[in-house]
C-alpha cells in the first residue's frame, strides 16, 4: 500500500532526481520520486557523458551495469567552424555516448533498488507549505492523493506548470533559442570517427554530433530563431550547405532520410539565472538553471547537483540546521560547484552564435591551437 508521508518528495525522475533519490535513500531518508512520464523515454540532450558521470556511477555501484548497456567510448573533441580549418584536442578522460532513454531508466531503477518509492506516470499538481513541512498534491492513474513530507526537491527540468503553481518569478523568460535532437543511423555518416565528438557552427546555430549505442548517432543543435520558415530539418540542410565539414561527413541520402526521423526538441530555452530555492523548495538540475550545452556535460552536472542536494539535506539533519540554514548552505555549495563552468560556457555559447565571434575565435585557434585543450578543462568539474 502506498504511503502518504515521506522525509523527501522529489518531483522528477531524470538524472538529477534519480541520483538525489538514490543518495538520500542510502542515507536513511524515506523518499518518493514522482515522475510524469513512463520510462524509457527520449528527451532533448546531446547524450555525451563525461568523467563526472562515471565518478558518480562508480560511487553508487552502477559502473558495470552502465557498461553493460554498451555505451560508445569517446576520447577526442573536434571543433568544426564554418571556416576551412578544424581544431581537435584529446580528452583527458574517456567519455561515453548513450541514449537518454536507456540511461535514465538505469538511474531510476537504481533509486528504486536503494529504497525510493516511485509514482509513475503521475503529475504534481501543487505544493503547499504546511508548518515546517509540505503537502504535495499528486494525480496518477488511480486518482488524486496528497503526500506529506519534510523536504521537497524540484527536478522537473527546464520548465513546468509547477513554476506557475508555486508562483516562481519568473517561471522562464522569453528567448529565441530552440534545442533540437535527432537520432540518426550511423551509416548515414561517412567515415565518422566513433571516438570523437564534433561541434559544427554556422550562422545562429551550433550542432553537436557523437555516436551513441545501438548503431546510432545523436545530432543535437541549438538554434537562434530569426526565420520562422526554417524548420529543424531545413536547419540541417542549411548546415550541409554552409559548413563544408558537416557536408563532408554526411551521406548523400542524409537530408532525405532525416525527413522520417522523430524530432525531440524544446523551444524558448532560457539559460539565465533562476532561483535555487523557491518557497522552501530545493531546485536541482535544469530546474535550478538550464545548463548550457558547452558547460562540459549537462547530464553530469545534473547528477552532481542531485548528489549535492542529498548531501545538503543529510548535513542539515546531522548538524540540526533550521530549514532556512539548510537551503542557504545548499545555494552556497551550488554556486561554488557550478558558477565558473556556467560562466565559461555562456561566453563560448555567445561566441559560437555570433559571426564576428566565430571569425575571431577561428583566428585565435589558428595561432594558438592548444587553447582548445584549456577550454575543455575549464568546462569540467
């Protein structure tokens, strides 16, 4: 029979929420994860997993299960601007490519095995502060229910109707940035090095390509919308036309074949600052701040954030913090862990989206190619 009271309720079962649930359960807290969709499911993501991911998977004993999924090893990075030359650098670690559907399912099962209850699919309709705790109102296939808890963690992603329900100000700002992902059969790329992640740029767009599992490559791009008539597939056709390096790696059948592939996307992506705490609710992952793709590894940072939230709640229990002290401590640790990486990624993103920025960066990298290795290290944890 489903309980109606927990120490912690987590809204969202993605990497941030599942990792927080795993650590909290292992620390002895009673945890309930509420996830609105059935897993496995695909979401917008570049699907590159950096060293932070392997560190956490090893820490919770999931490394071998992860490797059993046969993720694609990645050991090199190549920057391919819309100029004649490309720039590459070896990674100082082995990263991996893996579809989000398989990865998220692995993490959610780990949280359940650690002892977390999972209600799925279910929607959090509202969160009400009651005394020193919360009432979380949930609707699932059996109807409406209320769950009492001491702590609430929001791990519901870039934005959610909950933002308005809890009167988050602002829930998100208007932007012209859209993110798009395709899964493309690997045979539609010509002589693509499987051990490499490549970034391609053109006007108002940068696109990442890396091989994942199951004979598939992920094509994920961020675009700044200015022409409403250009659909996502047309954007890729435009990239083939304007970037010789992208044109070189795609099969002649690529543009026609991609017409039949599903699009995973999110519009109006806001990369600016958001509140880390709202009405006593702890925000983690993209709920705390949408992580720019060039921060090194958004999935890894989400997992680090989930672990950090769990450690903050555990520290609050051990040191008998008041709720306000715990949340202040979490915010301080979050900024210490991520602020530099997000600032660096924001600068790089603005350069890639600017024609003058790309021209200047091309000139600098041509003269000082070793700078690329330094940039990679500055976007690591």
